[in-house]
């Protein structure tokens, strides 16, 4: 199947040539930054669970056989594959340990602080494959922009935006989250769909949705795209059936082990856990965000359906970006925006300037939110394995961010503020996209306000630069 996937991509993006020298310079710089961070900075809470999952697998248990795995299945399979590779070809020693001198951080308010710290060797084993995925996504983005514009500078700029994006660097080389894998499979699904490889496009979309659930909201858009592209050649139902069968095949393949051991419901706790909110304010906010997503999905579906076959080909990436960005509003988090950042980078170099501004703001603010969420716990590996700092001083410094402020802590208030900035940026981006896409005569005054706001933001960015 992988051979067919890459064959489909090669057909779409053949004869483009080797990347430019600027591309290679950006590649070297991005890799240097990542490899400087990988051994010394790690978010222990997430990567501790990756170690637990791999140890559970090594003890002969299924993915959900023991407590420790709380995600959709794809990442678990990749960790199991990583465990097999490490045990077969490498010797990295211990995965990590609990350190008694770090117990004090578990008494702080932040529930993500842990006295368990993974070893530098284990951190490298988890992070380096994610860095490779970053490279592959960036290269696909480069080839895509090169194919659509035949402009080396724009293609290189798109690669640079992605590969040097603060949150992309942070998530692969520090926090070790797998959202870049979801971004990769989502891009593959879009490229395959545009190349009319419907079976593979459906399979990749299902795989992306089973990695992180946001791409699942593209399903309706994909179906309408297939119908419109083939509405005049008599193939629309055949191609649509190919896509549905591809998605069903991949879904069945991914969940089959859980069907066998009776843990199928566990595959979806990632979604249910993150959609549940406790307070009335949180539930009300979630309702508004879901309604906003539904509006964007309905709007893009109608616009796609009303367009001609050639128009929908041009708008596929545009509407996909809108749906993915709106879906992230339901669960703002530092890493989730990575799912749509490749598409945003694409429009940042071929579209209006506000896409670039949005990319820079989201990429920077999301990284800061990730850092604040993890705080100085990022240094526990460096403290315990390299002796780079006194443990007592580290805990005291973390305690300063844990001080009470209003009804929460200093750290929580800063994170809330950063999340608000992310939400506002995504909402403005969606509004600007709507103004750019809408060709009706209604809402003229509101559209003129959006144009003025966009002009002000662009001018401020130009003056700041």
C-alpha cells in the first residue's frame, strides 16, 4: 500500500527537480536546533506514558491491556513498532526512573508534573522519528508549492515556515507529541484526492482521523469534492465508493485488534475525554465552538457543491484549511494546530499576507503555551542525568509559577491568556477566509469592517518588520 501511496504522489509532483541551496540551508538549521534541544529538554509527563506503553507491550499485553494508553490506536501501534526496533537493533538501557528528590513537584497544583523522568537515550529514540516526519512534511509542502507555482523561492519559503516554526520544533524535539504524523497523513490524503486516487485518499483520511480526530471533519468535504469532479463523466459513484471502501478498510484494519480483545470502546476515549467539560462556562463555550465548526462545515460543503469541477479543485485546500482550523477551536491546545499548519504555510506563500501573519502568531503563541504548560519540568532530564542544575532550585522556581492568582495559579492564568490569543487568531483567520471566498452581496458592511481590520493588521506587521 505504501508503494501505491508514493506512486500516486510521484504522478502528481513529478519532474520538479532537486531542492535549492536555500532549502538545504533551512534543513540544516532546523535540524541543528532540534538536535540541540533533544537531549536536554523533555516534557516528562507525556513521554513517561510513551515508555509505559512500550513496557506494557514488551510484557505481552495488548494496547489497552494495562492502564497507560489513552489515545486512538495509531500512535500505540507506532510505539509498539518502536519497542520492537529498539529491542531488536539497539540497546538504550533504562527507559527512565522515578527520582525521590523530584517528589516535591508532584505536590504542586499542576497535575502534569511528575517525578518520573525518562533517560536521554529513550528521549532520542522517541524524538528522532518525529523529526524525520517534520522533514517529510516540509518536503511534501515544498514539492506541492513548487508544483502549483513553479517558483523556487515560494516553495523554499513554505518549507522554511513549516520547518522553522517554533511550535513544530518544540513538539517534535521537546514535548515529543505525534501531531506531526497526523499532519503528514492529512497532507497525503489531500494530495491523493487531488490526484484522483480515491481509495488511497479515503484510507489516508481514516488513518489521519485515527491518529488525531480533527481530520475526520473533512469527510463530507472529500465526498462532495469527488462528486463534483466526476459529475459529468459518470464515475462519481464509483469514485465515491472507492473512497468509502478505502476509509472503511483502513478503519477496520486499525481497530481489528481491539475488536478481538473486546476493547473497541477504548479507541475513542481520546475524543470523549477531551470533549467533556465540567463547569457551565466550559460546557457553554464548547457548545459555541461545536456550532461554529458545524457552520464552517456546512458553509464549505455548500460552496464546494455549488462550484464547478475546476473550481472545487482550486478550493480543496482552501476549504480543508477552514474546516481543520475550525475543528481545533473545539480543543485549543499547543500541539493541535500542527494539523492545519502545513496548509496555512501553503497559503502564507501563495495567498494574501494575513495567512503569513496568522501562521507566525499561531506558531509562536502555541509554542509559548506548550512551554508554559510544561514549565521548568522540561529540565528534569538535564537535572537528573546531566546534573546541570540543583534540584531544590528547580522545584522552587516551578513553585513560583504555581503560586495562587485569583481562582487558579500564575501558570494557569498565563496559559489561559495564550489560549485566548490562539482562539482569536483562528477566528480572525476564518473570518478573513470567509470574506475572501464569499461572492454574495449581503453583509457588505461587515465585510468592509473585516477588510479594514485585515489592512490594519497587515500594516502593523509591515511596520514591525
